[in-house]
C-alpha cells in the first residue's frame, strides 16, 4: 500500500517528545519493511505557534506568519528524516513533485508544511492525492473523532466509523458552536471528497495505533 502518515505537532512537539519521535521513526521503518510505501507529514506544534506569535508581534501579515510556521514544521521533518537514516529521502520534500520523486526512489518521504493558508492536515491529504495513496492515518491528541468537542463536552461520544458526509456535518456543527476544535482541516476534507481515500484518525500518543490502523484493526475512527 501507499500510506501517508500525518503526525500531529500536538503529539510529538508540544512539548517536544524525543522518546515518542524515536518510536515513530521505528514504526515508520517497520511499515516500510512490511513492503509499504510511506510518506510522513509532521506539524510544527507549540514551536510553530510560538513563532507565529513572534511574527504577529513584529506586525507581519498572515502569509508571513504561516511561512514561519512552515519552517518550524520542516525542522521537525528534518529531525525525523535524520533519524530515519538510509530509509528516508536525502532532504525534506517541499513540493508535491519532490514527494512523489522521493517515493519513486523507494525512500520514505518526510514533509512539514507546504504553502501558506492551510494546515499539515491538508498537506497530508494533498500528498495522498498526488501520489495516489490508499490510506491516510492521522495520529492526533484525541482517541479519534467525537460527535462534539470532547474537551468542552463531557458527554461527547467517540465515533468508530463515519462517512465523509457525517464528518462535514460535525465540522459545520463545530463552526456553529464557535468551537475551534478542528478534527481535520476543511481543505483536507475537500481533497478526501475528490479522491475517495480511506482515512483513519488515531491517538498519536500510542504510535502502535498507526500500525494497527495499517493492519486494518478497529482503532480510532475510520472515515470513508
Ligand atoms: P498544523 O496546525 O498543521 O500543525 O500547522 P500541528 O502542530 O501538527 O497541529 P495539530 O497537532 O494538528 O494541532 C501549524 C501551522 O503552520 C501553518 C499554519 O499556520 C498552521 O496552523 N501551515 C502549516 C501553513 O501555513 N501551511 C502548511 O502547509 C502547513
């Protein structure tokens, strides 16, 4: 399979957790050894947010703030790449073309952000679309997708399975309730709608969940 693994900055980088990063590197190598082709997209976490704040204080516009955040995410991508050693590409991919080129060389692609105005969720979906991936797995700081924001509502229920239509409805509901909880960025949802792709959201603090999702086990939330 061609698999895109999206690792939340909120998971490995807020605060920076090198033990978890090392576990991810091992998992990624294991997935590759199973014969899969892998692209990894990492976010910028708290560091990106801190630098966005600095850029804002300097009076820089949104696009500039995003560019700074993208650089932060690429730093984490570079750390992963170094940790992957021979298994990874020789540099962090900064375009979709570079990502597919790297995959075709039999190496693991590692990316951070791509362009201003989106999040790494969208990057992961765009990469998945571009390389024709079979599966997108997101390791996040929740156990999966809930019917409402679990941080705000004690009665929020985790969903095991939902359609893209259901996901869209939940996202709309969150907007109406002015909740900033983003299960997945709307740009990413649009890409998923264009390209029917299996998408699994799992708790990223347990990297084995990524393997379980790839092996088709019932873990987190499956969206398709
Ligand atoms: P993310 O919000 O995707 O990072 O990107 P994250 O830390 O993994 O987030 P969690 O774990 O899902 O909470 C951080 C910021 O970087 C900019 C945006 O400002 C985004 O909010 N960014 C990222 C871009 O502008 N373009 C990109 O392609 C990626």
